[in-house]
C-alpha cells in the first residue's frame, strides 16, 4: 500500500526538515505540527507540506490530525533533562509519554503505519538517561497492538544545519583550545540525507514492518578525530585536550547552566561511556550505501 499522507511530528527540526523535503519530492501530502509556527516556516516552500501549530501532547490535537493521514513519523526527541530515575522529566515527556499517547491515538484512528525515531545505543540498561528513555519509547512503539512500526537508530547525524560538527566548528572559532570529555569515544556519523532516504523508502516497504534499523555512516571516528575534522574544514583548527572523566563531568555541569539551554550535560558524558557505532544486533536498511562525511562536511563547515 502506498502511504500518501503523512503526519510528520518533529518535522520542523534538523532531520525532520530533510524528511519533509524527501516526502514532498515523492508527491506525498505532509502535515508538520509545531509548537511555534515560525520554527517551521522554512518548510512552506515545499508544495505538498502544510504546517500547523498544535500541541501533539494533547490528545484532542492528535484526534484532529490523525484522520487526515495514513501514516505517522515521530521524530520528537530532546538531548537534555533535569536528573531523575530511571530518567528525567523532559526525557519522560518527549521519549516515553509521547510514544505512549501516539500509539493509543493511532490505534483509535486506525492509522497503522508508524515510523519511529530512536537512537543508536538506546538501551534499557544504558549508562545515560537519554539512552534508557529512548529504549523505553521504542519498546512502547514496537509493542503497540495493531500498529505496523519501523524504528530507526542513527549514530550522530551530520549535514547542513547539524548541531554536532557545526558546534565544534563554532567553538574552535572562539576558543584557543578544545578541552573534551569522551575524546576517545567512537562514533559512526551518518548523513542526514541518508537518514531521510531510509525513512521514506521504509514507508511503503512491507518487509520493514517490525524492524529496527541501525543507521550508520561508512567510517568510524573518535570524537577527537571528529573535532579535528570540524576544525580543519571550518578553517579554525585548535589543539584538542582530552579531559579525564571527573573533569569532563565538572565541565558538563558548568555547561548545563549556560543561558539559552545547556551546550552539554552530564548525561551526554554518560552517553559517551559506550561507543556509538553499529552494534550488529540490528540490520542496516536494505541497499544501504551511506555517504562519506568527507564528501559533504567540508562544503557546509567552510561557510
Ligand atoms: N541529530 C542527531 O545527531 C540525532 C542522532 C540520533 C537520534 N536523533 C533523534 O532524531 C530526532 C530528531 O533529531 P533532530 O536533530 O532533528 O532534533 P531537532 O532539530 O531538535 O528537532 C526536534 C523536533 O522535535 C520537536 N520537539 C522537541 N521537543 C518537543 C516537545 N516537547 N513537544 C513537541 N515537539 C517537540 C521540535 O518541534 P517544534 O520545536 O517545532 O515544536 C522539533 O521539530 C530526535 O528524536 C533525536 O533524538 C538525532
């Protein structure tokens, strides 16, 4: 069955915008709910995309939106939360409560096809609240009765507008030296265009129902190597100092209190206790040929 109309929750964000563009290219009708219309204004140039201001945590909003679509993509996620057990309130809200609410609403409206965004390293017993809450939300979705769910677990995602390589490029433009926690943690960065393609190709592909896919790039890098590349490509290469774990946690604690939201948190440091690379426990999507970071990142970091 072709799914022609999609509710794209989290469609205003970095990955969501790329998925919205791909869905529009294939002629599908897309509804992007956002908390603030201005955040999604850039999507209005896409001919089949409609932006609506709505609170997707309100059942009545979902009840109004779901009858208009035949599939849902849920991308909502946050990187930081106040502490809590087994995870903090913001993680509970975005990663667990929303999938629960959404699963029930989809069943009520017989919108069976759901694509869910998890994260590489999601693990009920993982070292960070982010990883544990992502695992719980994914489990809820996969187990939801009556739904046809596919879940995706990307490593860190790069591309124009990312908040990873761009952040390290900006910091190196400002600071004389980069003091890093988790410098030796390994990542397998994946291009945002490849992530978007995986979502759109899975949508009408019955074999992807019930699958969890890992989304990783062609190469493994340490965080130190990624920071160095961000410096080289942006033209502001700085020496990288590796911080021992207790100092990295202290630095993260200080960064949690920055005005405008944390740059980094102790929970991010906890996530880096485990490498963020393909585990082999889950398949890659069919015909997966990922884009090398070197082919894309120099172009947008130089700007
Ligand atoms: N970027 C990465 O490297 C990466 C790696 C692995 C997994 N992921 C996962 O991929 C997903 C998308 O990531 P991204 O980088 O595109 O994030 P992003 O740019 O921050 O976008 C997040 C989106 O979620 C929505 N959102 C956030 N909190 C919400 C809330 N409380 N209520 C309603 N909507 C909320 C935002 O919508 P509005 O603000 O418009 O309402 C926004 O569209 C997340 O689940 C993330 O965990 C990302």
